[in-house]
């Protein structure tokens, strides 16, 4: 029986992570139709990420080499030859844009059809200001809400309902087209075929947040080396996404300058390894809290902007390398006045290969790769379209 394998690649500023997963029965054996299934991690690969800054590729050859190293390690640990994968896009070029549109229902009997929904979705994207969408590629197009004749539709879709005017509000998750093209080229040159591309925060959310937490209202914040990403969920869908050009490396630099110690030592101190150093813990806490204050001010301001400050019952969930800072969980709770916790990966079995939430993006890509329904819900745009095929001319056909 052919094995059902999916691979996810997370190309971060600090590390490249590769996860190889297999869809198996809940008892750990091969799958058959109608049986309960789980995603089992069968291998991982990790390498130092070179050639990136704030998520942008500044040296494509170095990025390609980093990918090759991680892929090689993943192949060794999984025993699987990797030919294709899902990849994630992050960095400060990632942005969520919200748009609203309306249309008159086309049929004489006023029934809403697929044609009406397609038309209004296209008009919604076309309604985004040119200066906001120019030079950007849409990764996800997600309907947030519908109205018929001014009344909110509580159902998932207005298809089959009747009225004269249909309104829609959508979230478009976008990235810089040049960055995406550079990323695709780097992956291709490592010998890997790209199946599709997802936004990193959304990929991570599917293995860090439960459905209940997404329905109630929550925000997933990833504190990476050079960027912080946040995605807000409500009613089980992402309603906002933002990325900030600040990260845990800034805290390391502050500690090095404030305590006059080498960067390597500052990194260890940041994560709680005080050792026998002579500096006071009070001074260290002041340095860390000053930078955390800057970070959470950005997060709070965004929540205020979208009208969700102090209004997310499930709270804030922290991931990424910055989530390992001992004081960050309590600081987040106080700064945002929300429940706060460090995320744990939602895995179907014991963590044999994955040690912490820094693997959430790569593992999340695998989980989404097995779920056709979730890919539809997230409005995946088949990023591998004609313009990408010019760059990756040998790629013939991809998932819908």
C-alpha cells in the first residue's frame, strides 16, 4: 500500500526546519477509507538559516544551501526521499488586508448562486486600494462575513438564500511578490517541487490552537528572531494578521549592551541561564521588560485598531523562540489584560521528533496538506499560478 506522505518546509531568518509526516490510522498503521486518522511525524531536518534578513532573501545561494542541508537531514531521519513540499511565507512582507464589497443578486427569483459569490469576492479584491495591493500576491482570501439586504448572515455561506443585495467582508493575506518569487526559486534550486504556499502564522495556528479557542476568540503571537507575527481568530476563522519588524534578537542585543557581555552569553542569559554572573537579576529584568514593553505595545495597538482589545476570551498564545523567555507569559497577561499561555503543539502522538513550538509552522504545513477542507476554508489561492510557472517552468500541475 502506498504511504501517504506530506512534507512542510519553514524557512525562517534563524533556522530552516523540515517536517516529514505520514497520515496513518489512529492505531499507527496505514490508512483505509472511513477509518480514524492521525498525522504522525516520521522525520525532521534542521539547519542554520543563512542569506535572510527579517524574512527577506538577501542571498539566494545561501538560502538554497540551508534548505538542502535541512532536507538531507529530514530524509535521513524519515527514510523518505523528498521530492515536493508545502512551504510557508513569513517575514515583514506578510500583510493582512481587509476589504468590503456589495453586488445586486443576479437571478430574477433573487436566489444567491455560486456566480454571485464568485463575482462579489472578485469585486472585493479589486476594491483594495492600488497602493496597498501593488506588487503583492494574495495567498489566502477568507470571507469574514456576509450580509443580505443589510442583515448579517449567520450561516457559513449565503448560497441558496434570497435577497436583492449581497455584501461581503473579506481578509486577504498577502506577501510581497518579489519575496515570494525569490523564495520559490531558492526552494526549486534545492531540488524540491513546491506544492503550495501558506502564510506562516496561519500554518502554525492549526497545530497550536484548538477549534474551541479559535471560535471563542484568540490571538497567536510568534516571537521570532527578527519579527513578531500575530493572527487573530474569531468564529474559527482568522480575522486579522500582522507582522512587526522586531524580535527576540533585539532583546539579546539589549542584554549584551546593557550588561557588557558577549552576544552568545546574552542569548543564554535571556533564556534564564544566569550562571555565576555578577550582574543583578533586577537589572536584567529591567532590560528584558523594556523591550517586551515595545513589543506588546505594537500588539496591543493592533488589537485596538481591529476592535479586539481585551475582547478575546481564549486569550493570547505565545510561540517561537521568544516564547522561551521566562517572564514573557506573565508580561503578556499584564500588558494585554488577557489570559496568556505558552503554546504546546497539538499532536496525535508522543513527540518523538518535535521538541517545541518552534516547529509549529513546518508541522502545521503537513497537517494542512492532508486536509482538503481546511485548505478551502482558508481560501488558498493556488499560489503556483502562471507567473510562478515562468520562474519554475518545469512544474506542470498542482493541487487545486
